[in-house]
C-alpha cells in the first residue's frame, strides 16, 4: 500500500480528513482529452480559472489543527502511507485538541485503497458493557482502533507514529483561542485537581500560553513500552479503574 489512498476519519466530534490521492493522473487524462490549457487561453468554459495556478502534487494532508497537519506531512515525507499519517495525526490531535480527540475516546475510519473499490470501514467508537446500564462509562476504542488499522494498513513502526505526539505533549505547544474557549465552557464539569496541566497555579490556561502535558506523554510512552493491550488488560487498565470507580 502506498501513500496514494484516501483516509476519512472521525474521532468523537472532530472530523479528520487526511487525503492522499493522486492528482497528477487526473490532470494528465484531462489534458489528453481536451489538450493543455495555458494561462489566459479560452477553453470554452466560462468558469475556467485564470491567473497563477498551483501545483497540487501527488498527495496532501488536512486536519483540524495546523500542528497535526505538520505531523502528517512529516510522516509522509518519511515514507509513510496515508494510514500512517492518519494515525500520527490522530495521536497528535489528542494532545492539541483534548476536548474532541484522544486515547480516552473513539472514532471511525474509512480507508479507500482504490477509487474503483468500496472503502474498508473501521468503527472504534466507545462501547458500554453488555451487562451494564445507561449510566456506565463507555470503554474507549481509540487505542484498539489505532492498533487495528496500523496492523492492517500501516507501513512505518508504530513508535514513529506516536513519538511526535509524545514529544509535543512533553515539550508543550501554544494554546489557541479554541482550546481556551472549550475549557471556559467546560469549566463547571472539570475537576481542576485532576487537570492541573490546564490550570497552572490554579488558573485556567489562556490562549498564547504554553501547555505542557507530562502525564499524557508518560501514558503514550507506556503504550509503546508495554503494548497497546495494556490499555485494556494490563496495569494501565487497573490504574484507570481505580480512577473511574472512586
């Protein structure tokens, strides 16, 4: 599998679109059928673009946060495919957009390897226990989903895909207005003592400040060291159960 596939991904309320489609072939076919179109030439269409044109290249990445886009582009430049980029972007969004993404949630992914074929669908939304009730917390599916799609389609080592998010959580990034606003709106639901990173010195973090999340970095590092199954069956699960059952 190459970069040249399409990935459409949704994590919680966040839509992530990471596209790696070959544009050059489409352009060549159009030129073959209609002939090359130069700047200012009338090709019979009143909506034909004029002025400077931009070369799209063979692939592109778009995400809901510019830092996540940079990570996706970095993975592709290292030889990864579109799924590799989508996984790295997903972990990164969990750092820069904790209100909508992350290892405590879930999502869905469509992987389109061939435009002439149906996409592969991966659903890793949160699941409640079969014997539970409506008040039970859902089991996060994000970690399992990332593991599964990587095993099915990934090419780079999973360490290469998670490390950018670890480094970002460890070294910090500049908070934007969206994160500040989400924290403000969710303030009544957040236990500040359990979210110290977002309340330095007891004050809600503001746009322009640096957000460092060492505990999140340690958690992701443990996933790499102990394996993703640790989140569901190992020591990490035991730690999570202690927190949610208090």
